[in-house]
C-alpha cells in the first residue's frame, strides 16, 4: 500500500530520549503505508536527542523538527504539534516505543472501512510477548473507563475532525491527558475500534508514567471523579 488513503501526521514528543528515539523513528519510517509526515518535538532535552533527530531530518523529507527551549510537558507539546500538522489523520507514537511495520496500514483501513473516528490497538510489552490490555480487552471499554484508562495512548490514530471538535488535549491535564481525551470522546459518542491484534511495542520501564507516578495518579483521579485538577 502506498497512497491509497489520506495523509497521516505522526506526533512524537521526546525528552532526553537519546537511547530510544532512533529505534522509534525507524519503526515509523519502515511502515508499509507511505503517505505520512512525522512531526518530532524535542521538549527541552539536555542529552543528544536534538542531534539525533536533526540527523534524521537531513535524510528524510517526511520529518519536521520542532523544539521547546525548556521542558513543557506532553500535553502542551502534542497540542502544538497538532497545530503544525497537515494530515487527515493524527497518529501517536511515544519516543521509547515501537510501531509494527503494518500498524498504519491496518489502522487506516479499519477507520475507513468502518467509518469510525478513532482506532487503537493492543500492544506487546517491550522485551516480551505479553499482550496488553490482557483480559480487560474483552470487557466493554465504556465501563472500564470509570476505573482506568483501557486504551494505549501510543497506538491512537484519530481523525483530525474529531480531535478538533473535542478541543485537542485538555491543557489542564499535565498528566493523564490521554485518559481525559478518551473519556471525552466516548462520552460524546465518537465511534471507535480497538484492534485485538498487537500493532505496537510498549515500554513500561522508566517511562513518563513510572517517573511521575504520584502526579499521574492525581490527574487520573481527577478524570475519574470528573473534577478539574
């Protein structure tokens, strides 16, 4: 598949990701689906992240590089990238994760063929073949949202139309911004599918959620309780 469907804008915010960003970018550049752009924002990194992504941009015209002079966080950075993107669909990718080669092809096909607003998938935990979500994947996500975020943020592909209508990521949520986004989308009856097949490899060690466990818990509780942080 090449350009059968519309353009995808891949959104990557990275902070001190020199150890993983190259592998993450390679997983996007090697997609079977070819009609995409990659927007990478260096969120105030102090390591070699900036050097690495700029070297990629010299060789790949699909890459657009942006930089925050200081660390602004994921919510701000993703909203900024959305305003700079041009694709009909927006796809998330975390700088320490990997997308399988046919991820975009399968997600775009699912969105188009089923006339839905967004699509996610299951993932393998990095370094193993364990699937996540596990048993909970087979339960109604609308009910699971009352207790936790059942979606994997990095696997999200969503139409620009739906993202704009929902108002982008809620800027009040420095963490759990994905939980808030998914809850808003489901409550407003946007159509979605989560693919049973893992299309992504998720890092669960020393990532944003584990480094900021208390903050993540606080903002997630705000989502569950329906209160502003």
